[in-house]
C-alpha cells in the first residue's frame, strides 16, 4: 500500500498541505474533465431544448436529431460532469477525513483519461446512431467494462485510505462516501449484466432500468453530495453539525429505503401492483432521512445566513442542500398514484429530475470545487465578479427552469387527463413553458462559461498566490460557534 | 443455467453481507457513541470551531467589502 500516512506529530496545517498535495494531479484531472463535459453537455442541452419548441432547428443532420442529442446530453452530464466532479470530490474528502495521502495517484490519472475516452466514445456512438435506447445506459455495452474497471481503482483507493486512516472515528461523510463507492459499481454492473446480458426483458427490463436510473441519483450522487455538505457546511461555518445523531440516522435510513424507490417511475405501467407499491412505500419512507438532513442543515446554518455574503462555497452548498430537501419531498409525493396520474409523462418530471441532478448535486459540486481547488493549487480564485455571474446565472436559471416546467407540467397533465382536449392543443399550450426552459438554459450556460473561465485560470495558476501552501482564504470569526 | 445468474446472486449476497457487516462493525467499535466528539472530529487547533474557512477572493464579501468580519 502506498497510502503513506502523515506524521501524527505534524501540525494540522502541515498534514493538510501534505494530503492536499497528494490529491493535486488526480483531483485536478477529474475536475478539469468534469468542467469540459459540463460545457459540452450544456451545448447539447440547449440544442435539445430549442428543438422542443422549434423542431426544425438543425434538423438537416441526422446526428443532430432530438433522439440522439438528448441522450448524449444526459450521458455526458451523468457520466462526464456529475460522476467526474463527484469522484474528484470523493477522493479529496476521503483523503482529508482519513488524514492520509491519496494512494494510486498514477492509476487514478490514467483512469481519468480512460474515463474521458469512454464518455467521448459513448457520445460519438450515440450521435452516430449506435445508442442502446436504454435510458441512462445509452452508451454501447462495451464501454461499461471500461467504466467498471475504473470504478475498481476508485474503490480500491477509497478503501486503502480508510484502512490506513489516522482518525479512529468514522465521520458521517465517510459513511456516505462508502455508500457511494460500494453501491454504485454494484448497481452499474448489475444493471448492465441484467439488461445487456439479456436476462431482463420486457417489463422486467423496464423495472431493472428504473431501479438503476433512480439509484444513480439516490445511491451515487446523493451520498457524494450529502457527504460534501456534511463536511463543508460545518467546516466553512466553523461550527459542528447541529445533531450528529440525526446525521447518522439519516445515512442508515437512506441506505435502507432509497434502493426500493425506483419502480415508482412505472406507476400505471404493466407491472405487478405489489412491485410498484413497494416503490411507493420506499419513496414515502424517504421522508425520514430527508427530514433529518433538512433539520440538520437548517439548524447548523441558523443565525449564520449572513456568511452567504462571505463564502462562495457556502452559497452553492446551501442552495444545493435546500434543493435536496425540496426535490426529495417532491419526489415522495410524486410517487403517490393520485399525484402521478397528473404528472407522469409531463414536463413536471423533467423539472423534478433537474432539481435533483442540477439544483442539488451540481450546486454542491460547484461549492466543493470552489473550496477544494485553491487548496490544491495554492492560488485564489481570480475574479469575484465571475463567481457572482456563475452563482446568479445558475441559481436564476434553475429557478426559472423548475418553476416553468413544474407549472407547465401540471397544466399539461391535467389537460392530458381530460378527454375533451385534443392532444395537439395540449402540445401547443406547453410552448411558453418550453421557451422558458430555453431561456433558463441560456442563463445556466452563461454561468457555466464564467465557471469554466475561473477553473481555467485557477489550474493555469493565474490567481493570486495564497500566503500558506495549504490555506485558502481563512476568516477569523469571533463567536462563530454558538 | 446462465452463469450470469451466479454473478447476480453472488453480488447481491456480497452487497448484503457487506452492509450488515458495516452496521455491526459500527456498533461494536463504538462509532455510535459519543456523538458530540464525532461532530468535532473535523476541527483541530489550526482550523478550530469558530473559524470560517472560506471567502471570496481577497477576503471580500459578495458586495465587494473587505476587512474584518468578526
């Protein structure tokens, strides 16, 4: 094992500097790749959104048709942006919390390059008409072996750090990180084996598909996102989490309930009623972990909201944590058959999915990168103005997106349930909401470009040098702990 | 029988055993005791409770103000 432990006697700043330095190349590689895929996925998102209200837009080329552009957007955001930002954050967090140097640095950098190759190859395959049409698993089967292999390296690095840890106590974030690194490879391999291995066919394939797709958010992005919030929120504020007991209760109840929820995507479908009911029960039980997280985050922030003006990291992770609460309660209610009758097959579902992956997870990852990157490079972010453009572009964009499609989706659902309304009239009535989606996408794109400029300047060392190698801007806050 | 069934059930068993083992280990090793100390484990002498550890570049606030925010 090359997870060299830093000396017990070393001052805290010194071991932090050592740990951060060991993370530099792999974590920067994952972050830079993630931001590239974020920009690429944003372009495809805008194309897909415009095609929803202007179907003739760029329709001359078959590789730019909606049926190809949309899955490439989804897969580049899930496997490119989200997963790569998540892995970078996961590695840094695990090293920090275990207080050991990051092992397997070269295999991780090589793994990152191969991951990029996989996302690029899978995207080209979809664009050239070789996608699988299995939602969230559209990359051709062969690429899954590559991703599975890289997951093994990430899992090995995480377990090596844990086994060499210098801290006896396992902080709550580490439980969530463990969940992510153990659950997601299992999910990914099982879903690929069952669906592409031809064991799951017909309605069983649909059930497997949604078990997987729902759990990409629940057992991969959610644990990484919550691990990040549970570390950065108290760390930035300088005050411990409100109730540590609740945080652990939240983890174990999430572990117990989330895995069951996927079949709520198939309410009304030709599956055994008990199978869908199990999914609904699992979804409603998620009120328990979500409430623990919501109470904990709010009570930890209480009395300290003024710090949102001080810390870019805090802005993004607080917005992300609030979105988590909203999207989770919304998801539990949405799984109920009476609600689902209206919202199923409408834009409401798209708004909900984006509030989860973007409003929650992406916002938390933005916050994490704002915190981690200066500690890896020893440089400050180059422009407060660009940070503000990034925040307001993405926050307002997400708000417009969610409000527009949620409201439009409800109206769409009610109209579709009314046999007196012609289907094409329903489509026409959704037009203003689809335009609001494109407008929201432009706002988010502006934010992403600002972020990409900042990240480029950060990793080309254009920012002002920080006084201490391991210390990003630190503000002494008298009375910060209350 | 298709060999993939063996892989599927093998991984299901491994996953379940790992989760149960994790919970049992956590209880036996005292991870579920002394929650107050657990919450403080991310702080130390150089980044103690009471220290805010993130700020806009130059220590500015979002409004462009600088200086002591204690």
